[in-house]
C-alpha cells in the first residue's frame, strides 16, 4: 500500500502503564515487569504537576495509586517524590516511587524498550506540558523509531507536530470520530490507538486501508481480541503481557 507506515513496533504486544497487573502501574517496577514478561514496548502516562514537574502518573488525584491524597496537578515535585506508589498494590512493592519522566526515560532505554508516551493533561495545560515533554524527549531520548507519542487530546498532538514533525504520533480514541482520517492526516500520524471494545470491523479495516497502524487498548484476555487481529489490529496494549506470550518475540 502506497501510504503504509513502516513497522517501528516490531511487536504485537505493548505493556500498559508498564505492566499494570504485574506491578504497581506507571512505576519503574512496572516497566521492569513488562520487560521481564517479554514485552519490548511499554505505554506509560506523563502528567504535569506543580512547579512544572513531569511525572509518570495516570490519575487526577493521588489517592488511588499512592499513600498521598489531593489533586495531582497541584502536588509539588518534592512532595510527590516522598510518596509511596507501591504499597497499595502489594507488600512486595513497598517503597516504590512515582517516577519522574526523566527517570522513566532512562529506565526504559536501559532496558532497550520502545516507549508509547501518553500525554495526560487538562485542555488548559497544553502549552504548559507539551513543550516541556518534547524538550525532555529531545534531550534524553535517543532513538526516534522506538518512540510513539499518544494523547486523547488532539491539541496536544498538534503542538507535538508543530515542534517536531518527525515524531511518531498517535491520536487516542474511545469512540472513533467521523473525521478521524482528517485528524490523522493533519499531524501525519503513525497510528490510531483506540478502545478495542468499541472498535468495529468496518472502522478497523478503514484505518488499515488508509495505511495507518492500528493499536488497541486495554485487553487482558486474548479471547476478547481474536477478531481484532483478523480485522488488521497491529498491536494490543495490555496490563499483562504474559497473557499474550504466544505473540511475544523476545
Ligand atoms: O494508551 C492507551 C491507554 O493508556 C489509554 O487510556 O486511561 O489507560 O491512559 P488510559
Ligand atoms: Mg495511558
């Protein structure tokens, strides 16, 4: 196909928040667990906190995944660094920290993994988080073909594209909008990343026919995505890469 994207993933399995069922999500332990399970790519969430801090975290509040509480966006880096992000998951992970973006980039590269970095933010914060994330990637990430940047917020990806057209960008959708193709074209996207449970066969085949890679989140039971492979899904984003061991290429 004329416009088909190159295969930078070289895998069908990507760990979600590291490997969120095997270790506390979005921690360095979770990233290592994904690698140990045989995943060669991980998805993690980058979140803007107070004082311009960038940490790996999913929620708008600290309560679920740390021993702290309150609004994540308002937390100061020194306070977040002091939190325990592992005890909630199990005793084996007591002392695990909320990683900074830099710590995660170093960990992921030291393990030789690919990174799907999902940018989380309030719409009002696009200009506060995107240039900062892109600068960190410019300065600390080596191999552009081992990096995908994804977001539910197209404005964030527009800004990524303005800053560096060479990055592999991936709009995220719960429900795929009518104008998805125009959205992907406007940023020369690499892939469309969507919720496997809402994807239809027609949508999947249209994405593939347009030449884009198709990634789906978050399936932990291989039986739930049997059809999706037939529709052309390129990779599954999963909390437990061991469930897809037959598809892993070490
Ligand atoms: O990148 C796929 C997935 O991570 C998107 O949803 O809420 O788990 O970040 P969420
Ligand atoms: Mg995510």
